C-alpha cells in the first residue's frame, strides 16, 4: 500500500502537470504517487500522434510542461534554435509547437523531477471514500485489491474508448471486414492506388486525408453535414484566457453543455501544408468530398462495399472502397470509463447527458471536501473548463487542484528564489534537449 498526500489516477499529460506543479509549489516527491501502467507520461499521446502522422500541435506557445508560464514555448524554442523568427510567429498567433519538441520538454521535466520514481505501475479500478482517522481515499486495482491511500486525488484519466458509428462498430466484429475499418488514432497503412473513405472533417480526419494522399491513395471525405465550421482550435481562443473561463463558469450546467455543443464541433483548420496536399489530390482526381452517412457495409471487389444515405441532398449510394477510416474521436460519456462509472454507482455522483456535474473547482460532488480533494481533469472537466482536455487546460486545473491541496495541508511553500532556481534549471535542460532534436516544420 502506497500512502501519499496526493495521488494522480492516470499516467498521461495530466499526471505530469499535477506532479510538476506540486513539486514546484513545495510538495516533496514522496508525498505524490502516479497510478497507471504507461512507462512515460507522453506514451499515450506519442502513440496517437504517431498514428495520425501529427507533427505540430494546434495550441499556441502557452501550452507546455514547465511549471511556470515563462518562458512560453515559442520563447524556449526560439532560444533553443537561435531563431527569433519563431517569436514573430508567436506574436502573430501563427506559432505551433512541434510534437517532437513539446514531448522532449515533457520528458525532460518528467525525468528531472522524478516522475518515473513516483509511478505505481498499476491501473486503478475503484476509488473508495474513507473518513477515519481523517478523510482520505483508498485506491484499488481492477481485481479489487488495495494498492494505495491518499488524502487528495486527481482523476487524470485521459480520453475514453475510441468511438465508431454503429454500422461500422458492428462491421468490425465480422471476419473479413474488421481489418479494413480503423480509427484515425489506431495504427494503419494505406495501399498505393487504394481508395479510402475518411469519415469526419476534424483535425484527425484532415491528417488522414493528407496521409492517404501522400501515400498515393485516393480519398473520399464523407461528411454528415455539408458545411463544417473552420476553426483552428477545438475551443475558441478566448476560452483559453481567464476572462473567458470566468464567463463560461457563470453559465448554468445546462447552458454550458448547450454551448459546448455549438463550439466543440468537427473543425477543419485551413493550413498551408494540408491545403496544398488536398489541392494536388483534387487536381489529380484523387480527392472527393461527399455528404452522407454509412448505413450498410459488406465485402466488395476492392475490399468493402459501403452504402451511404444523406439528409442533405442526393445520396452517395454504393461505393467500392479499400477501407474506411473513422475520424470520430472518443466516447465522450464519463461513465464509459470504468473507474468513473463505479464512482457514479457507489456514491450517486450526479451525471447529466453523460457528463459529470462538477463543482467550479472541478471537484466531484459528494466526494470532494475542502480537507480531502477529489478533482477531475481533462475531458471529464470540460463542462467547467471548456479546453480542459488541452495542455493549457490541464495546467489550469492542475494549478487549482495543487493550490487547494497546499491550502488544506497548510504547506510551507517553496521560496520565490527556490522556485526561480528550479524553473531556470528545467528551462536550461529542456533547451539543451530540444537543441539536439530535429526541428519540426511550421505549417501554418
């Protein structure tokens, strides 16, 4: 049994944000435990980014893993590369951190602060509230064996399961069809001269258009609606700022959910790299876009025969294709995650429309106490923090959570000088590591 002051359930970006912030504020590493099977805080994201062929992040330079905001990632990158031009791009809000660079910074922070040594390589299956001798939580694995206790817990569980349209989910259970239907976030290869349907027009789908076209395949983009919104981020930039978050939190839960339904749509960012690839595909008659939804699928001459109907005009009808790629993301319902579903069942945690009804501090009702916090992060918290599943959103929630924990523990915080030394040390090591990586091309 690992007894700690703070436990993070989950081993991804959120866990590193909580850990680095806690150490920066003044918690000792042995007061913190990270629960999860991944060998690194970047492992899950690196896998998804690799499967997408993603090279840059959509976020701007405020999204990074150093505990303090300064330097911004554009400043760090410009210093590392000796390239002032990156600062000019940032001033114009046209800078995008490279995946390689941002993960290099994250790994540097992870190793320098000792995240690896504080990881308990076990997945948490249950969380139980205990009150004696003081309020705390007991953590259990999937076999219901106790693995740890902590006074404060952050739920940094990442995204839920990958989601597929119903017809395609059923087809994936049929021999001969399953291997030809993949999610954008899964490993995949494209056959040269093959013909692929890519569902959706979000960032994952746009990546797959480019990946397939670059491999010499033909692409049919299949959209449910004829005019997806063009927007560079999942959330408008104003909601990355404190004023936007405050205004958002003044809305009722029902109003926030309705608002999310309007802004968190599939978005098709207009960027030079992708646009050039797609334009070339159109000129070569290798890219087409149709409006409709797949309602039937079977084996066909090219591999699959799919039928698509449409509520917005003529139906595409039957199409012979090599495969289908779903850029449909993740199941958004909180109860699709087993440990959350058990919390809801055991403690009657309120849920509406698949979302946890959290407090304004991202605390879980019925379980979150001033002296013993239970906080939700990431997509679980986007009914409170609209960009909660971004790096910037995770940092915002982590800081609030750690601050509340420090107040509850009456923590003697690090001095300003000590925090400054730590930040400068991390910055220098991250800059040295980034300097040794291959530079990612800016594509906006």
